[in-house]
C-alpha cells in the first residue's frame, strides 16, 4: 500500500521560514561587516600619509571615521530585520509556552504546571493540598447539555482560583471535572475554616441562560508534613475525596493511612468511615 507524504503543519512551515530568513539575514550581516571593515582599512591606508590637520575640514569628522560610519549604516539596516524577526519569534515562543501551561477552558494551570509550582510551595511553610471533583456533573451535562457543563466548569475554575489566591496558593484543573489546589493552612482549625469557605463558594448555583445550574463538589484535603512528596499527598487527598463523595459529605481531611491506600479498578479505594475529628467533617454529615 502506498503511503502519502505528510505535509508540514502551518506552525512548522512558519518556523522554518523564520529560521531560513534569520540565516540569510545573518549571512548578509556578516558579509556587510567584512566588506565594511575592508572599506575602512582601504580608506585608512590611502589617508595614512596625510596629517590630522589636513584631514579635518570645516569641523567635519576625519575621513576614516566617515568610512566607518558609512560601512555601519548598511550593516545596521541589514541587522534590523534580523533583530525584529527574532524578537517576534521570542514573543511567539513565550505565548506558546504560556498557553501550554494553561487549561484553555478555565485558564487555570494544567497538571504539569501545577505539580511544578506545588512542589516549590510545599517547601515554604504550612501548606495543604486538595482535590475537588464536581458532584452530579454527568447528570448536569445530560440534562442541560455540554455547553452548560462547560459553563459550570468555568465557574468552578474562577471560584477555586479566587479562593486559592485568598489563601496564598494556586489552583489547577487536572482534567474533566477534577480540580486541585495548594494553599496555606496554619493548623487544623484554620484548615477547617478554609474548607468551609471553599465549599460555600463552590456550592453556589451557576447562572446560565436565565437558569441557575446546581453545582457542588466533593473535596479531599491533606496537610503537608514537610517530608512527604507531592505524589504521596495527592494520593491521600484522592482517597479522602472519594470517601467524601460516597458518604455525601462536602469535604474531608485525609488520614495518615490514606497515603498508602491501594487501588480498585484503577481508582483509589476510598474506604468508608468517619472524617478526621468530630468537628472537621464537611457539612457535619454522618455524625
């Protein structure tokens, strides 16, 4: 079977043209510099037998300086497109890198960007990590349509981002209707207060085409201990989140054993049970 050759992508073709143009401009620039230096050397040699007084005419610069200037003007004109081209290319690259680190629907950080920054933040004092998963998202999509589902995702992203800023942290969308955040929490009391605040914000209905879409989330959170890595903390938060979802709570703080929980059918096991502390369970359910 004959295979058809694949054509380059528009971005690849544009990048190739930029590189070729830059190479041509660089070659022209170097050639101009070499030619200019030769002109300067020739002009200087021809003037070598004349005195400095003879070379100063009515306050004009010496001829050798004029030779230098006349050689640099076309060289600078040649370099200008090269500098401009590389400047535009650098701006384009920065924008591409920034877009790759941002979720296109919510503007939140992607998983890779979140993990990189969360690791740095965890080394700066008392921090906690949470995972949040929207409740009833499939039913919302089936009832109101996927555009409404996107509106709920965007609203959740905005609310989580503002909340994270209020608690000196950052938020991310990991994919689908799952979100993550790292934030500051000094002690269990402050942690509970922050989670109550978040649950209230995420539980507000979302306005969409004259309707108020019901939204809510199950939140699992774990406090950093200064020893455990981010992957361990995410695992513990994930277990607490699924346990919270199955019990119908709004949020739950992970237990020490959650970081070592196994998996069932590719998911964290999320064992049933009470939350950590009688006064630290989302919504007070199950007490």
